[in-house]
């Protein structure tokens, strides 16, 4: 399977804390994307980092990419209860978008 | 602007029945994808299409067929449904490969009894 893995599978933090999720993938990529899914809903795109980039920021999101280790991390700073959701990384390569297994984030008020 | 629309939203099938899930996008996107999502498994790619008239197999294609006769529509067919195909199915589209995000539909919850 080309499906990547995410770590941790579940994360519970207090509002205001930072949340870090890690993603490992298996194939060479054009880019690495992160998506968010609220319970029972479709996925929403958060941020895309290209294979020649090492770090990218968008609001409270920070993404890093290490192509030598085939890994990426997503940091959400100053978390809010509304950030509670599942987060998925997706490797974009060879015309396919392959998703990881996801991290379930719970932000406690 | 509707984006990506999936039809139906819910369906219950008996084992052995057939059905077609419809995905329609109004953004003139070239790429379209069908995924299934099972608890603890994330999203797994079933089939995808890089343009009108083309289709290709993803990670878990067995038991499914697809067609892309029109650019805006991507159909997923189950010829003989099995309980193992109980899942939530998501369709997505993107303008082109390599540099852009994918847009998702709201999902179809399918139960095979």
C-alpha cells in the first residue's frame, strides 16, 4: 500500500496549547497537502507545500517537509475548540492523491 | 457555485444489488477521484481520472467500475454489492496535478446488508 501514516492517531490538548501532527509517506512527491475533516463531512484543504519547499505558514498553521526522510509535520498554534477535527496529510504524486490515516484532534475548552 | 456534488447522500443496498454513485463538478476540473473512508483507515483511493474519457485504478479498485464520459461527471459503479463495501464514499476534483488542492464532495454513506 502507498498509504502514508500519521502520528499520533489521536491527540487531546487544552485550548490555547499547540498541536503537532506528523506524517510519513512512501513515494516521491510533487507536493504534500494537509486537509481537515469535521465529523461526517467532506475534507477541506488547509495548506500545500511543494517538494522544493521546507517550511510554509498560513495563519496559525505551520507545515514542514523533509523529503529525505519522507516526512511532514503540521503545527497548529494557539488551538481553539473549533479546531477539533480529523487532520489528514495527502501525498500528491504520479497523478494520484494518496491520504494518510489521519490524526483525530480534540481541543478541550 | 455548487463545487462538487455527490448523489445520493445515503443508500442501503442488499447484497448482490448494483448501484451507481454520481459525482458532478462545475469547476471545469481535469482530475477527479473516488475514495472510500472506513473507520481507522483514512481515505483509500478507488479509481481516478485525469481527463474526460480516461480512468485509472487506485489502491482498492476491486469490485468497482468507473466512467468519465463527460468532463464534469465521474460515476462509480458497484455491480454486485458486498457487505465489505459498506463505507463512506467521497468524490474529489482538482484542476490539474502537481500544484493545486482537491475539492471534496460531502460524501455518500452506503450500507450493504
